[in-house]
C-alpha cells in the first residue's frame, strides 16, 4: 500500500506574480494545502509575541499571552501534520523577505519550537522535509552576499530541522528571464 504525502505550501509574497509563488503553483496539486502567511490570523501579533516570549521566560504570562502562546503551539502542531512542506520566499536586499521573517519571529518561541538543556538550545520541531523556492532579482543567491539561505538554515537548525532543500532562482529581473524555463529541482545546500 502506497503512503500518500500530505504536503503544505507556504506562500510569503503578496505579489500575485512573484516568481517563488508562481513556481509553487507549478508544483501544488488539488490534494495539497495552501497557506499564505498574510492570511494567518496571528500575522499581526509580532509585538505581542515578543512580549509573550519575555513573559514566558520569566514565568509571568498573563491570560492574553497564554492564549497567544497556545495558538502558536497549535499552529506548530498543525505544521507537524504535514509530511513535506514547501515555502516560496523572495530575497529582499540580500536577505529574507519581511513576510516570512515575521512568520518565523512569531512561530519560533521557547517551549514551542526550542528549549534549553544544559544552557544549549534543543529544537522541538519535527524534522520533516522543508523545500524552499528562493528567488532573487539579481545573482546573489548562494554567493557571498546571500544572507537568505544561511539565515533559513541557521533558524531552522535551531528549531531541530535540518532536512532542508533549496531551489535557488536568480536573475528574475533580467529581461531574458522566463519562469517557465526554471528547472524544478531542489538540492541540499
């Protein structure tokens, strides 16, 4: 009996024609789940999540902070129901785009995505495959000026996820660029 993959596709761009979103659209099927970080009910809770993090660390969470903590924990548990996750993210100014950064800043909380044992971080996320379509207008991805891929690798490793693959698409602002010419092949970097 064949096992069916349950796949999640995370969209981080508000631009309808972004290259990363267009490539995700080429891969996704009707059986897959689509999630846009802009539509997340917690997307506007960045400041509250920062206050909640410090309250958690000092054991002083109030009722609203506990409710937010529980919602973030529920979201992490929802992520764990997927056997494979795809993320479309654009490079902005050599780094991660603000939409995905905000999502990760809210999600990565102590006691939810990581903890400390003997003063060392231990990831609490399930190490399922995460596949990133990263797109940049210039040719900076995977070079000395690429802060996006190293940031993703470090952030996810901190949470216990090192099963990462990337499809780096460069030169998207070139007049000769055609998204249909992109070979859909993810590699471990």
